[in-house]
């Protein structure tokens, strides 16, 4: 099962009789290639303002019910410093596509956070080649930009006024500039097929992604997809496991969306190929407002409580929290 064709991937995704075998194999490969350590990334969601209108996302600019916020640079630095004090070796800066944070502003934030001796991941959307180069020169190590779906027609339907080829350009630029490149997909979008999910997995392999985040679609009541049923936890878990089987030594997060769908979702994911968790270190006054999807877990918990909680869960399954920066092995 190590080198899978598209037809073999489709067969596995369709056949729930193979689930236990797939999850077990993914866990064995994870153990062999990346070990038992789990990397914690401290997530700062610093702005929920977004110029885009992705149909599945609660942050879309057409959503007028959401209370918008942006965290100012000095306060972002303060949150990062607190995360470092809690033991995080990677900081993840995530936001909507908010043009308030110009290249100069972002580079200043990056340089200041890098003074804390941490790895830095950015997840701030589609930018110019020159922007990506400036962020890299300022010290950014990784960049996460999910493809969401490799089905061009579905991508166009889900992302009004966005361009699939520009998304590919972003991923290509990031690779050429020397970032660790992260991408991923949503599982359960309307009109998504098993065949296109197989294409997603093979796409991750083709671009040799360093990080892949996979989560089930969760419908948001203030979006055009409000009446679409949520994606399947099991199917998302299978897509994740197959990604581990094909890309053996990459970093794969147990996503928050997994646990929003299933109360034990992150632990199950860690036992099915995942090796990363991204606890939220944003202050609680903002967490509930970063509502990509509803009912997100832990929105009222303090960063200290989140850290202690996830560390306890990791130890409960015989795993340990890594003390290194968590680059791809």
C-alpha cells in the first residue's frame, strides 16, 4: 500500500472495510519516520478581516453579522512572547486576507518574533512573489496555504473572484523561495467527488508538501453553504491517513475541525498518522470572533489551559511533546 495509484486511493476511500488497516498502517509509518514526539505550534489568529468571499468560510467579507477585529503589532508580539513562555517552539500567525498588514508591517512583526528563538509559520493568504520573498528575508520559516480542492471547477464555485492558477503560483513561489510549504484540503464540500479527493492526495505528493492540513467541511450559518451537511470525520481521517502513507516524513496536524466534529478527534487523528497539534494562544476576547466555522473547541479556554489540556491528552496515548522546532525530518 506504500505507492498508491489513483484507482487504488479511490477504492480505499470508498471501502470502509479497510479503515482499521489504513489507520494502523498510517500510524506505523508515522512512528517509523517522524517518531512519537508531537510538535505543538502556538496559533495566533490576529485578524478576522478578509477581502475574499470563500463560500464555506465564516470570515467572508459578505458576512455582516461577524464582529471584526485586528490585533495590533505590539499586541501580536506580546501574545507570541507569552506562547514562548509556555514552551512553544513554533509560532503560527494566521489571519484573513487583511490589507492593513502591509509588507513593511508584516516584516517588522516577523523580525520581532524571530528574536524569541522560534520557528515561524505564516498563514495569511495569497501574496505577491515579492511579499513572500520579503517575509522569508525577514525570517519566516514556513507558509501554509491550503489548496482546499484541486478540482478546478469546484474551486471556482467555492472561491468567487479568486484564481486557481494564482493559488498554484503561490505554492510554487513559496517552494522556490525556500519555505517549508504547507497546504491541505477540505473534505465534504458540496459536489466534491471521491475522485477529486484522490487527486488532492496525489497533488500533495506531486508538490512534495512539507505540511498537509486536512479537515472536514463544517457548515457556517452565515454563508451560502449553511444548509450543506457537514463533512464526514471518517472520510477526512482516511484522506489524512493516506497522505501520511504517501508522504511518510511530513508534518500533519490533528486539526481543530476534527475535534469539532468528533469529541476525541485530535487524539484519533494522532493515532492515525498525525504528529502536530496547533493549540490557540490568541487571547480569549478574540477567539470566538475568528469563526471560520461554528462551535470551534476551546474558544473560552486560556492559552495556559489549552497547553496543559493538550499535553495531558498527548501523554495519555503514550506520546511526548517535542522540544525542538519541528521542521520536516
